[in-house]
């Protein structure tokens, strides 16, 4: 790791500010902690342009601040770099040197011998920051962590003082962004790969809880060995033949990777070696190639080093979360001035220059074989972007802001406490850093939250690799917690390039195929909630969307479709006068009405004939009018029901039919009474006449009218929408109000018809030339048959068919009365007038007497 140290020396007013970007990995523990100008570099080191750009960003920030009199007008910054060599002992050693040891040399500046450490910019590795934090916390020295967000180890705040500020957004925010990404694409079956150490355990503890809260299941957990290297035959054999990580056999496509560079080496070695040597390479290729890799922000720093020894094309299409950056004015111009022969005090530039331009300096040549000498005329802008970026990278931008944060905090400290050398600036600096807020030269606002984390978000980038082992990162989205709700996470799917082995776009990562519409999830016993079976929706319910948790009922005015995946509006159903059935019934109504009217006029025209007189003209007219009204009342049942039609139709039908049946009963009773009265000494003679007939009709009708009046006064019928009788229809019907009263009306009508049938049956053989009893008997038989069959038929039908059944019963029963009683008489009146004579009546009576 590298440390950025701030000191004050006086006189003159001068500040030395050493820095710490991670630069390279060193394998020799005895290497020097600092390389001074002129010393030959004999370390076995590996440099990358991205790593060296962090040093240049640090130097550029220091130069900018020194040239800006508004920040530290009377002080000058310098920097010094320490390297822990990735070794625990060296970490503690250089930290102690930083705090206690007097350093004489600072690049380009002469510092005084009396210095006080003000702040430190920590290294990349969380272990490094944690170790030096133990010492820095004792002395209340602030540490600014410039690069990678991480979860601190348990117990890292054991001193009760957290002097650690993070120049990157909250790690919890990054995890939330990953969850939002998974939710955006519907990836609910996810694998996790992390390091086999305490930081990996902390990552799983936090991230798994977030996944569970958002209904995302974990398919597997893989742990990569820290500092994984292929050194021994046992490791080679283990990777080739024995081990088989879960990610290679799992069908989970989305995999979240959290860790350092060794985890990516571990993944790529397993994939390629298994594909090369496994007898079932097709299976491995199917399950491990074309995965949806999701990388945390650490990947950006490790990518350049990974490109050297690994084929990164396996990660093509990966989605990475990166720290946002911005174009800093003057940085590219600064880079164009870099020259290895003019950069005094830079102990790293020559090593980088030799690696980047494949040349050698005379002072660093150990062997006699030299391909080309470095001239200093080489230009950084001519290097490939994968080797060196002229724009400021995300991590370089964080280092740049770290320097500015310490400088602004120091400026505010001086303003508040003055230049008194006795002031303990390192202690005061901590409380001030958390409160500072400034705009850097790129125009971005830098502010810390209450947790010591910089306020901001993340960019979402797509890793696009090429056959020449180069790559580009394409911005495909962003995570901005300050954005309005619903716009805080944005993904542009059309910009994403997926792995070539992914055939379905957008790709899926599910435990099982999604349930199609019309089906709902059914839990599998012993499986996570993301694994389920699909069950068809039950009758009457639907599931509109895929993967429905449960089926729902349609609104009352809709019904499920055939596939139970949508609700279809119900059709409004009633017996309309415009449909064929309605037209037929109306035609029959008018036909029978016309026949009844015609018969009425025939009887009226021939009212003085014997056949009309013999059958009680007044009752005949009353019966014909009743039958006429019976036919017409059927029209109340046709058309959309309204309050008035519902109120009248059943009661009108019951009352009018009661009058008609009562008239038939009266006619039969009159015939019997007349026959009995004709006997000598009969007392019934005084009752025979119109009074008896009218009394029978009125009394029988009064009972029915009383029932109807009670019905209308208590529970009158009303129009209603029947949503449930027929699944596909809304039946507009008349609710009877009281079904009991409705069947009372029908029951009383049946009672009258039964009495009429019995009376007519016994009177059918009375000696009368124009005796109607036979015809009345048959008409009542038809009437009773119709209404006895009506009840079960009515109860078994629904909607307009139910109404049609009642209309048909009304027309049929009324037509039965009309045809059986009046047709024979009309036939005699119209076609056999010779039989309609008084002589014919006397002749028949004489024959019967003889």
C-alpha cells in the first residue's frame, strides 16, 4: 500500500503531503520502502499504466493546489510514497516510519526537520487500511481511503475512534445497485463468488440479507483462495481434475463476484482448464460459458493486471459498478509533459516507461541484451487505452479528490486555529474533514455524509472484450441516490453487449422456467422460494402476468378467458325485441292477439245466436278480453327490464290469468248449476244467473289480487344485474323480490286451474247441445300440463332463456284456452251456421228426452 502524509515545516511556511496510490506488487520483502532519484531499480516488479496514472493524478493534484493561492496561500504541498510490499511486517514498519522517523528528502522541496503528520491516504487492500488504522487511531490521525469501498472488519474500530474517510460512495449503496440490477432483469436465481477470508464472510452476511429482503435466492456460494496462484503440481492437478466449483455446474446464470485479482484468476483457470481437459467439456461449456458476470468496483483496478496473464474474453458482457469520474481540465496537458529524463524524484517512471514502451534505460540495464534504448521522445498519448488512459480513471479521480479534501480541511483548520505550531492539527483535521464541502476543478461537488463516505453514486458499465485481449468499458447506466424516485437507477439495455453464448435476450437467471399467464406458482417442498412448480388457475380465476404468485378473480363485469390469462368483458344479456327469439315471441303474441280480437268481434257480431247465448255471453266476453290481455302482458317480459316493467309483469300476468281461469271456472259452474236447477223443486234455481258468475270471478280474482298487493307492498320486484348465473354474461333481469310470493301467485293460479279441471271433468257429460265442459276439460288439461312443465324448466334455465320459457308458457296456456274453448264455436258460427239455430237446440234436447 501507499501512504499520503501531510506535514508542516517552518520556517518557511511549507507543507509536505506524501501520497499512496497502489502501484505494483513486490515479491522481495527486503526491498526498500522508498526509491530515491538516481538509485537503480532492482526489484522484480510489474507496472501497468493504470496503476502509474494514480501516481500522476496525485502529483497533478498537488501541483494544482500549489499553483492556486486561494486554497493554501502561504503553504506548499509535497508528497511522499510508502510501499508495504503486500507484507504485514512491512505494513507496520512503514507506518511506524511514517509517524516517528524523520525523513530528509521530499521531491522538489526542502522541508524543515520538525514535522507533524496530519493525514494519510490509505492503500487499496482492506487489510492494509485496517492494519495502519490500528496505529493511526492511537494518534488520532485521519485516514482517507481513496479507492475501493469495502466492509470494514469486525473490531476495526476497537480504539473507539474511526479516523477513516472514504472517497468513494457507500458500499451499501453499491450492493443496493446490484440488487436493483438483478430486479431490473428479473434475475432471482443468483450465484455468489467471494474470497475465503473474513471480508468475504462480511460481504455474504450483508449482501445475502439484502437479497433475501428483495426476494432473490442464492443458488450457490463459491469461495476462492486468497492470493490464488498456479505454483505447484498439486494446485494444477486440483484445478484440472479434482475440484469443480459450484458456478461451473449450476444453472444460475447471474453471478456476483466480490474480491481482488486472485478471484478472477481462480475463475478463469477453472473455466479454461476444465474445458480443455474434462471428458465432459460440452457440459462444462454449457454451464460455465456465457454467464452473466456482475463485478463490484474493485474490478476496475485489477483489470489491467488481469489482461497480462488471463484471457478475459470469458468475462465479455460483464456488468461492472464503477466510481464515476469526470474530465479534469489540464490533466491531459500535464500528462503530455511527462518525460523520464526530466521527472526528478520520481522513482517509478523509468520502470513504467520500460514496461510501457518496451525499451531500457542505460542505468537500469543488468543484462547485455538490449532491444532498444528509451529516448524520452516516447509519448503517453500514443499508448493503447488498455495500457494507459489519458483521461482520469475512476480511481485516479478519487485520489485527486482525496488530495483536495485534505488540502481544504487543512485550509479550514488554519483559518480556525491559526498557524500556531503547538496546535495538534492531526486531531482537529478529523472533525473538519467530515464537515467540508467543496467543488473541485472539474465542477463536481465533494461532500461527506455522517458515515464518513463521500456522497455520490455509481456508474454501471459493460465490459466489452476483443480478440486482441483489449477491452473497453461502455457506460450503460447509473445509480444516483440523489435522483427522484424511480430514476435513481437507470439501465440502457440497448447499449449492452452480451456474451456470444447467450441466445435469449434479455438473458434469464431463474431456478426454473417462469410460469406462463394462466398459471400460478406452487411451492416446492424443501426448495428455496425461487424454485417452484406451475399450477393452472382454478375455475373462475386468472393470472395475467408471468410468474404470478397467486390467481385472482375477475371483476364482476368480466369473466376469465379460455386460457385463464385475461378477463373478458361480459356481454349484457336480456331478451331483446331485436334478436330472433324476441322477434318470434313478439310475432306469436301479435298473432294470438289478432286471433283473440277476431274471435271477440265474431262473437260480438253473432251475440244473438243460440250458441253465443247458450254459453253466457258476458263470461265469454270477459274470458276473451282476459285472454287478449294475457297475450299482451307477455310483451312486458321482452326488452330491457325497467322499474315499471318489473313492477307490473308478474303481478299483471298473475291477476289477468286468474280472471281468465276464474271465468272458465264460472262458466263450468253455471253449466252445472243450470242443470241442477232444471230439476223440479231445486233450490239452486234462484242462484243461477249472472250474479253467480260474477261472484265466482270476483272472489277468485280478489284472492290473487290480494296476494299481488301483499307482494308489491312488501318485496316488490326490481331490475337487477345478475353477474354470476352465467359466467360470460351480465343478465339484466327482474329480481322477483320475494320468490315465495312469486310461487304463491303461480300456486294459486294452479289451484284455480285444478278446480276448473275437476269441475269441468264431472260436467263433461251433462245433456246440453252447446255444453262447453268437454272443451273446458281439455283446455284445463293443456293449461295444467303447460304450467306443471314450466316450473322445472324455469328453474333449469338462466338469463333470457328463463324469460323466454315464461313467455312461451303464457302464450301456450292462453292459446290452449282460446283454441279449445272458442275455436269449435267459431267454426260453427262461421262455417256451419245451420247448426247455430234454436231448432237444432230443441231437436237435440227432444232426442235426449226420448
